[in-house]
């Protein structure tokens, strides 16, 4: 069986404790590879390698660093099909989605930050005629990049690309649930020409190596994407140690539909924003608010469209939904559907596990599920489910829907569907979220600030925000 290895100081190496965890294909329920169950010793080796590499990497000309990032982008695209298949097997997502979204975006992340860093500049502040202040931006040192399982290579590279571009050395910790494409990336790193120790990838569990990373004295910054509870734990550890923190956490995003919207476009996009990647995208709109006059038409059409979605083998190009990432996560989703029933909700469609034939007979599949009849305040409408489950909620007017949209502890993203742009701007201003889409969803421009408010996170990724996060500003005041 294939054994994934850590990538430390430029070499693929087994974990010090020679212990491994099972890595399961969620579509078959079968263990198909082994992942290092690394511990603090592997973290120590990785951090020391990064620390030793830092002085040279930090002083490597920006153009050379950018060239290495471009090599990564090129290698990812050359291996697109293999990486997409690996992502699909590891995560359960449809291979078509991995081919069209996850892997191209991983390449784009490297390309984007290669170009961004050569165009990055800092400020100067002339103080009348008395002095000139200028800001130096220097890399931080060794940084930790910790990523989740839902968009494995996409989100891992979204962190390591800006960190490396800015001149930091990285210890990356991909999710233990989906380690494969980060491992394949470490093989590509050797070909991309990245110097030894600049990028290190250590595999293992959050409690063992994630926490060893976040409390380590040589880690100057932590870029984390994952659940809100994990983010809180990391903040508790890192705050007294004064480490820089970027936390991208959970969401319970409202999708607000006014009767005057472009109906066909809204319906097609709402289907995607509800069920793409089996609803396991932090930006999915899981609470769908519909203006009352449109409610019954929308409900009928949406349920009909959801019923046509094919839940199937992720390797098949015909599958719209693949497998849920793990058995534990499937059980979590099922428990929320049970909760929705107990809270008085009506399951309009779905609600059940899907049993497939053939090689997927033991896989973890779930029907796209649409629920209505629940108040915005109930737990089903307040807590993140992170699966193919949405609720429909009617609303009377703008004021009411604003209050309901803002009623959760989360504030990641929101979508507004209306042809009335004055209203759209007004709503966009008042919705508590870091990202607002008007008449679209997941339309991404990598220059824009990305992140959430309230329990959805602290800080922003993307564009200049990421380069600012991964550098330390220092003001120099020169008297004239
Ligand atoms: P998770 O918090 O369980 O794990 C994320 C990563 O943190 C994994 O690599 C894990 O091993 C590690 N980890 C766990 N405990 C740790 C600890 N104590 N110290 C350090 N690291 C630790 O999240 P998940 O289940 O992998 O991902 C799903 C969650 O991620 C959802 O809540 C989703 O909304 C969120 N998410 C947010 C965004 C965003 O941009 N805001 C994007 C994707 C996913």
C-alpha cells in the first residue's frame, strides 16, 4: 500500500516514530494509502530546516522566488489530470470539479503570487518638509500553514504561495483527512527547484502536530483555515505567544433571493451554491431566504432541480455530487437532518444516505437535501452543517431578511439576488459578512480581500492582504 511521506529539508522522509494512519477513499470506504502519524519530533525537524533555510531565502531576489513559484504553477498544470484524479479519490469530490476548479486554482495561486510579489511595494509618508518616512516590509521567518479537507490543494497552496513569495520559509500541515495532493505537491517541489528547507510539509493529526506547530517558539505566524472551534483553540495558544494569526473559519451563509431577480440565472447558481462539492465549501449558501411572493414557485423549481442531480461515483464525469469526505462527517450531517425533523422541519427532498452499487457500495453518499418550515433562530439554521443540506425561509421585506441574515454567529459570505441595484448596494453595506456576491456566487478575483467577520475568522487572505500578513512592516523616519 502506498505510504505518504513527509517533505522535510528537501527530502521525502518517513515520520520519526514510523507510525502511520489509514487514509480512506470516501467513495469506496476502503483504506487505500497510509499517512504519517507524525509527532513533535517531525515538527522540530521541519522547523529547524525552515529556520536554517530562512536567511538565504529571505534574501533571494524577488524575481528568482517568483520564477520558482511559476515553476510550481507549470508543473501543477502539466500534472492536472493526475492531481485531479488523486484529489477526487482522496476527498470524494467529482473528478470534473477537481479538474475544472481545484487543480487549476492551485496553479493560479502560485501564478498569482509570483506576479503579485514582483509588483508588491510599500508606502512612503513625507512629513511636510521635515522628514520622510518609508515602510520596509520584511519576511517574518518560519510560518505555519494549516489547511482543511474540503478544497485540499486549492486552500493549501492559497497559503503557501504568498508565504513563500514574501520570503518566508514554510511548515505546511495539510488535513490528515485529505493528505494526498499535498504529498504529490512535495514531489513536484523537488522539480520546481525550491531550495532545501524552504517548504516543508508534515502530515499527521491536528492535536499532535497542529498544536506542536502553533505553540512552537520559532513559528512567527499561523495561517489557518478550518473549523471555528479549532480556530478558537489556536487563538488561545498563539495569542499569549504574540504570533501573527490569520484565521479563516466556518460559515452559515445567507442566500437572499428577491422576487425581481433574474430567475433562471438565480436558480442555476443557487443549485451550485447549495450543493457544489456536496455542500462542503465554506462559501456555500446554506440558508436560502426567498421573498414571499416567489416562495412557492422557487420551492417547486428548486426541489425539482435538486431531484435531477446525480449522486454517484466521483470518478464518473456524470456525477454532480460525489462522496461525503468521511464516515464521521456523514454521521454529523445525518444528525443535523434528524435535528431538523425534531425542530419541526419538513424534508422537501433528500434526507437519506445514498447506497450505490459496484465499487462504491460501501461509500459515504448523501442525497441533496432541502428543508423548510424552520424558524431562522433554530439550531438547524444557526449551526454550520457543511453538507448538501439547505433550508428555505420565506421573508416579507428587506428589513426582516437583513435581521435574519445577520442573526447567526457567523459572517463569512452572503449572496443577494435582485435586479434592483440600489437595494443590492444597501443590503451589501448592511450584511455582516466579509464577502458579498450580488447576482453571482464564487466569482473570484484573487486580488480581493478574502475572509470573514464574527466567528468566521480574523484577518483576510488574498492579494495584497496576504502579502501584508506574511511580512512585517517597519517604519523608517529620516529627518531631512
Ligand atoms: P478542522 O478545524 O477540523 O481542521 C483544519 C486543520 O486544522 C486540519 O489540518 C487539522 O488537522 C488541523 N487542526 C485540528 N486541530 C488542531 C489544533 N488543535 N491545532 C492546530 N491545528 C489543528 O476543519 P476541517 O473539518 O478540516 O474543515 C472544515 C471547516 O473548515 C469548516 O468549518 C469550514 O467552514 C471551514 N473552512 C473555512 C474556509 C474559509 O475560508 N473560511 C474555507 C474552507 C473551510
